C-alpha cells in the first residue's frame, strides 16, 4: 500500500528502512531519496517503523491491493 503519495513510497519500503536500523520516518524518507513533501503521511510511516521495532504491538501485516492498469 502507498504510505506517501507525494513520493510514491510503499509500506514495504518504509519497513525495509526500519529493518535496516532507521527509527525515524523523516530519516527513512531521506534514505529513500526524498524527504517528506506535505507531511500528512509521517504519522503512518512512523507507526510502521515503530511496529517493526516492537513498539505499538505486532508488526502490521502488509496490505495487498490488486494492480491496476495505468493509461
């Protein structure tokens, strides 16, 4: 699922950054290439990171959505 629409970051990418040791959403975004734009997604990204690191319950399951044709 998309977490950040502005940059096109998905939950799996945010989780991968957390698994690499990053604990801050802004730092995860920087590591992915672009910092946050509007910032509306930072709380959701931080929640994913916290769950990977064992804060706030079990790691959230990945949400799977069917691919849609573009164009």
